[in-house]
């Protein structure tokens, strides 16, 4: 919908007008008035008054609390299956004459072949949802 406001042609989305009329029970003129106020083309005394009060009280978006947040540490359950697989892989590499370092006993093996360094990261996939 095109609306002429103070010599300017404004494009007001029809869905905004229809939504305001339906949800708030406004007439078409009231819905247009509401849209103009929301978009800053018209000033609303109540909104200006509330904005001034908010500025006096220094209300800010995303204000932080005085209390520090509690950080929780997650305890991981030992996965014996992964630990056994890491041991088997490490033994196989050592049997091949490769120096192996287990960085994380249920996740990571690092080893060196000649001058190249490698890292194996064992990841257990979740079962598919049925």
C-alpha cells in the first residue's frame, strides 16, 4: 500500500496493516497510524515520555548483572571402548617401529614418521535416530 505522508509517498506493507487490524482489533486508519509511529514518522507522547524515563534510569539493552556467573565444569564419563581402541592403535604403530605418544587416553594419538608429525583423533559417532 502506498500512503502519502507530508508530501512523501511511503510504502506500507499490507501484511503489517492486516496483522495490526487482526491482532489488535484496529481500524485501517489506526493501523496506519501505528505503523507510522513505529517507523518514526510520527511522534507518540507516551513513547517519548517512557524513553525519557528510561534514559534517566540508565536502562540499557543487554545490561549485565552484578553477580558473577557460575561456571560449571562437565565431568566426562570414561569410555572404556575408546580407551581400548586407542591402546590397540598405539600398539600397532609401536610394533611398526613408530614412536607414539597418547595425548588423551580416550581420544588422541600423536606419532612421528620420519620428520612428519601426525595426529589421530578418535571420534565416536552418535547412533542414528530411529
